[in-house]
C-alpha cells in the first residue's frame, strides 16, 4: 500500500513537472510549483528527486519510452515500410497531442542545453531514413525519387508540424496529418504501391 | 562623429545580445555578458536599452526587418508565385544561416513566452498560403493537389528545416534546400509549369 502510494506520488510529480516545464520553460520552472501542482509537500518531491535536473531527466526518459512504445505498437505485422511510416507518425502525433509528459520530454530532448538523454528528433530522422531506404529496396518508391531526399522532406515536415503545434495544437490533429500524407504519399510512391497505403490509420481509403 | 559611434555601439550590442540569447537562452542571458561581449560598459548598454526585454524586442524587430527585406529582395519582377516561393525560401535560409541576429530574433518570435513583436512563423505560413492560392488561380498546381494542402506541407517542412538546423546548421544550406525543392516541386506543379521553375536560385536547371 505504501509503495503504491509512492508510485502514484512519483507519477503525479512527473506530470506536474511536465506541465510546469511546458508553461514556464525549464529554467523558470520552480520545484515549489511542481510539488504544489502535484498536491504534495516539498519534502515529498525531494524524497523522489534530488533536484530539478533529476525531475527533467525523468520526464525526458518517460517521454522517450512512451513515444518509442507508441511508434512500435503502431507497426503491425505485414506492414510495408511506408505503412509503418504513416502509422508511426499518427501514433507519435497522438501521443504528443494527448500527453503533456510526452510533449515536455520531447521538447527537453530537442534542447541541446537541457537535454539529459537521447536526441529524439535525431532518432526520428534515423528511423524515417531506415524505413525509406527499405522502401527503396522493396521497389516501393517512385522512379524519380531517392530515399535520402524523401527522408529529408518527411523528417523536416513532421518536425515542423510538431514545432507549429506549439502555438496551434491543430497541426498535430489526425485530420491535419491525414491531409499531409494524402498530399505527400502520391509524390513518393509508385502508383502500384499507393493502393496499399492509407493516409489515415483508421480507414482503408487513401 | 559621436552619433556614428553611438550607432556602432548599438549595433554591436544587438549582435552580442543575439549571440548571448542563442547560446544561453533568453532567461539565462545576463546583461553583463551582453555588454562585455560587445566590448562596452554596463553603463553604455543602459544608455541604449533600459532592460533585457528592451534588448530582446530590438533583436526581434531587427530580425523581422532583415527577413522581410530578404524575402522581398528575392522576388524579382516577372516571377510566378512558385518561383517567388522557392526564391524567398532560399533567401530566408541564407539569412538565418549567416546572421545571428536574424536567427536569435526569429527564435524569440517563435516563443510565445518571450515574443514582443510579430509571430514570424505565422507570417511565413500566411505568405506561403497566399503564394499557393495565387499559383492555383494561375493554373500552376498539379490537378490533384489543393493549394491549402501544399501550403501546409511547405510551411511544415520549411519550419522543420529551421528547427533541425538548431542542432545541425547543414539543414539550412543551399544544397539541402535545393534537394528539398527538387523532390517537392514535381509533386505540386503541372508538368508544363515545372519547366519554368528551378530548385536552386543560382542555376536554371530544376
């Protein structure tokens, strides 16, 4: 029972830290605000985390785990690399839109200055590049396009969608992402391959 | 003479403030560092700027003026909307890569928390949307694409390129941007219109 309460307190602190980092920025976030938002004492916070950097590292690690798990879960057996790509992008956008911890941790990981763990944007770029290299090998890409150029465009656009969502969350909505893929997929795939793809993960129509 | 020196001092302070904001972030930037980087006394800084917010507002306004001027200068008479779009993107990337004041001011303008002037990303999105709406009216867009969807993809990708350049400046290089347009332009234009376009502003080959 005591341990369950400790886990709940820690989870509440991670969430309130994420909210505080998102609204104030890392530098101006105060431990006092983090503990009071979580409804616990300063002592309870210090029992779990020695300092602000430790809280931020935990928010980052939690976000990285959530985002990797979501991208993984979206990739179903039998999907081709382009299907994996669109499915993972929708899953990541969903997590970033719904989960303040994923969002705050992702933002921390984008800031060279406060990053403690992996650079999640670089990880996404590397993963996108692998999917497109594999799509090229499998003959899914249109004749005139090169895997590397598509990876650059897709990484840039998805990174930009996340950045623009900072001022307008609608950029990460399923509808916006579906329209984006609906425009982009026909540019990069062979017409034959296009019929196997869908811009929206919930329907079968491209 | 005295006035010339005042102008030079003010310019040096704007530049050193931009460098300091870029390396420390707005919150951790100290006025003492800004004045000593510029090689002037704290008193000289205070003669020009009452506080940090005033320095930041000037960096932002200077960047906005530089970027608007660069985008404007890139648009030559007789260009169609898609030519204006690629030309302006190259001009903006060039300024952001070369000029720390443009970069720092652009970043301040992206942060709701510290922004004092225009939201330059929103301004870019509106401008891109206007060019594409005009391209649609002029019959330059490919049959299957809609101006709104292209505007979303182009705004997202160019915003992402700028964001990714934060950790790797190569994203804003002319070569990278040329490859990006070289991939994207054939997706959005009619084949006839494509022959009038070039991905690289310095050559006539698309």
